[in-house]
């Protein structure tokens, strides 16, 4: 028996819609990352992007457990001396909940050009409407 290795020309990609209402951020991110990576398919190959497209709607209704909303911070550096900035997740969830979900999913993908290509197949929207109706996405049930 030979091992199947996927080729970029033979990959069939599907479109999925995930409703994030009431879901925990980390659990949502792990399941979306595995679909983006293609781990839910029998044709998964680690060195080829075999994943599908994922649309996440209602990301503003994602839940953070415990005291993460008050205690967790997003840190970044401006590049200037003393330019370390921190923004609390309570403020981020009010202003840019799509950024929070994208960052959580991107952190669970490979840190190379393949991971960046996988992250480009993620579309996150704060409301219930999205712009990808023409692709006829299928609803993906995440338990």
C-alpha cells in the first residue's frame, strides 16, 4: 500500500460558514484552524495547503472564560524606544472582535509561508451577514 501525497493541482476546496455565537474563543480557534489546515480531510498532507475556506460570522458574540476579559492583554511594539503598547481584551472585544478571532486562529497555524497562505482563507465578520454568498458556503457544525 502506498502513502497518498496531495498535490496542489488536485485539491478540492470547500467553503464553510461557522456561527461563533456563544462559543469559547480558544475552542472556536482550534476547530477553525484544523479546517483551514485540512486536518479534517483524509487527504491531509503536512507540506501542502489542503485546507478549506472558512467564514466566521457573529464574532462579536464570542465568549472568553474566567477573568480573561479583564486580565488578558494584546501587546505589540511600535518600533520606537519605549514603544511597548498593551490593549486589554475588554476594549478589543468592543472595538475589533474580528481581530481577536483572526489572531487566535492565526496563532494556531504553522509559522511559515504555508501558514500565511492558510490564514488568507479565513474571513471573519462581526455581524450575521457576509460577502461570500456567491461561493455557496455550507454551514459547519462545531460542537
